[in-house]
């Protein structure tokens, strides 16, 4: 099975744990690549590479401030992930309903003993 290009697919982009860490970090506010690298304990070239991938799939935006480039989260890029996972809401709702019914049955049985 052919793999989708990482740079064009949000799911592949966030499959990398360090990219998810970067997104969590940027959720708190903009950072330079140096700050991202330092705060996550990674080499700056690696941080740059991950930021480029995240920018290309629309999860990160950047802007230049003087000589520095700041990166920030663009949560609109997560819409495909949100829509896909939202399809499982019915599954989880039904599972929790069955679990709740099971727990209620256990409580009833225990009270009757």
C-alpha cells in the first residue's frame, strides 16, 4: 500500500510524536524555531524540519518579526482530524451507555443481596 506524502496529509504529519509536541507547545503561543528546539530538547534543524512539515499541511502559520520568524498554531488545519474522529462519537456514546447500564445492574444486584 502506498503511503500518502507526509507534507500533504494532516494525519501523516501528526503521526510523528515530536510534531504533536510542537503543536501542544504552540497552543500556548508563538515561538521561534530556537525556542521550539530548546523547550522540546531537540536539535534546531530537526525542529525546523518538523515546523516546515506542519506549515505545509496548514497546522502552523509563521510570520516574520525583524530577523526572527515566529511560528503559531493554526487549529483550522485540524478540521479533517476533528471531522474524522467525530464519526466515532456514536460508538463511544453507545459504549458508555452500555457501561452505565452494567454498573447500574451491579449496584441493584448488590443492594438485593
